[in-house]
């Protein structure tokens, strides 16, 4: 669940960033995909770390 939320928020962040830099629609899609992958991967790692520490 954490990964999906982070990926969606990352995609929105990517769109906002591309729009702020003056990008067109394809730039927004590219930034959204890149940020969604990065945020999703980071959230996955955080979830694994939390699961390891909380299951001690």
C-alpha cells in the first residue's frame, strides 16, 4: 500500500516539476514515470526495512 501511494505522489510531483520547467506533455509523462519509479522504489525499501525491524 505504501508503495502505491508513494508512486502516485511521485508521479504528481513529476508532472508539477515538468510543468514548472516549461515542459510539454511528453516531458510531463517522462518526469511522472521517472519520479513514480524512484518514489515507489524508495517506499518499497522503507517498507522492507520497517517490516524487518518491527518483526523482531
